[in-house]
């Protein structure tokens, strides 16, 4: 059997970082981790090819080679998924589709031959057996949330790691919290499930042998969902990093209560964690109560951010506007908070209701749903599928004003400088001089932002202050400025929509 595993193309969004990646040798931000894990579940004797549409086009030669196509997607891939399925079916290929997108919309694709709903670990043996017999069923539905002890390592050999800016790993699935707007619990459950420490170390070994040197993201829904297990893994990685000369830097996403755990922060610092994504959501207690984000309510948000920055990590914050309890000042207040806290990469989004979430159920009863979200929760109105209490026009107008202010380059650079002022280098050895590839990227960024860009004055003013006050962070400042270039392009395009 010849299996073609296809990862759909991601549109140009806040998190695609497409206009920043152009300065590097990479073609995409992350490899398709889920698809590579599924590839490892297929029989060894099968021939396998991975086509990531973020890296290369899907060609007729690919389709002509294959006996069957596997597609894994998230909702953000909606448009690309339709095109991929149509091309596969036009060539007479059977299509197996899975991942969060198809789990949410199992009845939305009549031309998919076999739909996998839920996680693949317990489904794949039966699916493979049925495919080989020519008796595969239309739908395979996971009855449980599987334990991860038997989850195989990703099939890294099927891709070129140099095509990617970062790579990813997964230690756990699930989250102990139940935020009203979040579908993580629906997809992966409230009880976090974990791979063993030995499994993760084996995955790091595989990446190291494959030649990877750089950043690794743990894509867990909440890395500290079980603090004891997280500490055990971090302790092991500290030793692994020491043995291998600290080839990797790490980042992940976690809940804000990480700031209350100094032992965890110390371990993350020793391990080499560089960034952390935190769902801060809002600065208003009533809005946090409304969305059941209780873990953030009793926190001094600025102090929590400072604590994480002081542990050597940049805080990347997620924020949402459109809660029923949001006051009229919400747009100005959140902008002021983001600037004061020094959160350069602040993702602001409109409240949306994914199907099956408590928010969806509540608003459906109130007659306030407008259909399905498109999966793009930043710099887009496509995710807005609710009738907001403040009114759509006021919400969208306020949201656009936030994007305009936050991603003005001068405001962005001010946040970077605030972050640098509170940043304390983590205790793991820092990387040395830039590699040849990094140096080439640095020069490309300097040329584009410092010579060709209309905002070059703000860029040079920023670099001048970095040289005077934070010279040891000069390289980091350049690469962070590349992100500003991307965010500015995305925000200007969004702001101009409808004008």
C-alpha cells in the first residue's frame, strides 16, 4: 500500500508568521506533528510520503503515486482541505480524513471515504486491517481518550527538518480547566494524559540524531496540567541538555498559575525554556467569571507576567474581547495592559463559540449563534459567530482599533524594550555566535526593516536603545523585529477590510 499523507496549507494569519519566516532558510513554522505521528502508526511495509502544502505543492505525480490519501487538518485549514479532497477524488484516490477539523464536522464531507473521529491510537489498528481487506467503514469513532504510553514517535524521516523554523513535541493531551469558550476539553478531555519521560527523551534523541538544532515547542494544551509529571520531565531534560551541550531551546503553553510555582520556573529556566504562551484573555474579573477562567481571577496579572519574564521567558499572551461582561473601556484597558506588561506577541481575538462548548450551548439557548467559526481567532472577523451584547459594529470597530495600536511598529518595539527591561537570562548556557544561516537572516532583516521599510525610523530607534541598554539581547531583538514586520502586514490588511 502506498500512503500519501497530506497536510493542508495554512492561510496567512497571525500565527503563520509567513512574513517573518521569509527572512530565514525555512519554508514553514512547524512540521505537521499529528500527521507524522499517524504515519508511524501505519504498517512499516507500507510506502509513505508526506506532502506539507506549506512547504511544497501537491502535484499530479504525488497523486499518481499513491494508493490512498490521509488528510489531517484543523479548522484553520478549511479552504485548503476542500481543494485537497477534490483533487484526490478527481484522481480516484480513497481519502481517510482525521484531526480536530473532521472530528468537529464529521458530517460535513460526504466525499471523504473514511472519517476518523477522535484520537487515532485506538482506531488505527482496525482501520489499517479493514483497509488491507478492502472492507473499511465510512466512520471510525474513538470511544475513549487513549493513554499515550503506546503513542509512537513522529516519523521525522519523512520530512526535511530544514524546511521548518521550529519543531514540536507533545508530552500530554487534555486540560484540567474548563473555560467556557474552549473546545480542548471536548476534543481531549479534562484529565491530562501523558507520555512517559522515556518516550520524550527518545523523541529528543531522534531529533538530535536527525540533525535538529534549535527551538522545540511542546504543543501540550497545558504543559503544567499535572505539575508533578511536568517537573519529572523537566528534571530529565535538564540532564539530557547537559549531556548534549544544550542543542535545543524550548517553548510551550501553560496556565497563568505557573507564576506561582517557583520550583517549576527554576526547572524551566535550567532546561532552556525561552517563551511561554499564556491565555490571559482579559483584565476584567467579571469577564473571567463569565468564561469560567477562575485560575486567572485572583492573580496580579502584571506581577505574574513579570515573574515569568524574570525566569528568562518571553510571555506571549492571548486576549479576547466580546464577553458579555466587557465594559465599554475594554479595548483601551487591554491595550494599556499589554503595553505596560511588555507582551510583544499579544494575540487579540474576537470571542467565538466552537460547536459543543459550554459557550455554544449557552448562546444557542439564547438565540445568539450566527453559524460556525472559521478557526482564525486573530486579526479576523471570520471567527465571530455570536451576537455580542455590545453589538457587532462596536465590537469590530473596537477590535480593529486595538490591532492598529498594538501592531504599530513603534508600540510593538516599546513592548519589546519593556520585556527586555524585566528579562533575566535563564540559567541554562546561552547559545553562542549566530550560525551562518542566522547571520544571513539577520542581514536580510536589517536590509528590509532598516532600509526598505517605511517604518525604518522606529526600527533604528529601537535598535539604538537595544545597543545602549540590552546589548546582550541584540540578536534576539533583530529576530523579534522580524515578527513585528509580519504582524504589521497582517494587521494593516485586517484593518483595511470593509473600508
